[in-house]
């Protein structure tokens, strides 16, 4: 399906649906392999044969889970490429790209502002502690000057 350089909107939409079905199928298989992995991890082996069978099930399920995860990742990348092509065909590519850029900039600005406010909050706490120390020191000095110390 990826060979044809100029594909129609309908062909691209069908390809997105097909890839989504493959992703769903791979997700179900990933869940099944994780169930087997969990069962192999929890199950107590009974004897030498049970231990060998448990290890074999564990290794097979782990490799299956890795394979399905990689498959989901590659299918998702392929789906993103087809969606980009579909967006270009629909004329919404630059709108979505601009939204992503604005979202990224907003996230960075919020992070910087939260960092600044966190530093400001820390500085406020430090200033408050210093104020309390100075107030305590001033109170002690005034108390000693006017009332003296009792010995």
C-alpha cells in the first residue's frame, strides 16, 4: 500500500483503519502474552520438569511481549505517517503542526513559570525563616535590655 505515491483520501482512510485493526489485534496479543508472563511468574514449580516448563513459559511469554510491543510501535509509526499524508491531502497539516508547536511552547512556558514560582516559594520560605530568626534575636535582645536576665 505504501508504493503508490499519490493515493486518494479514501484509500488513505482505509489504510488508517486497517492499521488500527492490526494495532488492536497486536494489543490483544500483548495482553495475552503478559497474562502468560504473569502466570509463569506467579506459578510455583513442581519438581524439575515444572521448573523447566515455568522457565520456558516465562522466556517465551517475555519474548512474545517484546515482539508485540515492537509491532505496536512500528504500526503506530506507520499509522502516523499515513495520517500525516492524509492531513496534507486534506490541507490540515499546517494547522495541526502549528497547534503542536503552540502546545510545545505553552508547555515550556508553563514549566519555566512553575520553576520560577517554585524558586520564589522556596525563597519566600527561606525569607520567612530568616525573619523568624531575626525576630527571635531582636526579641531576645530587647528582653535582655529592658528586663535583664534573671540569674
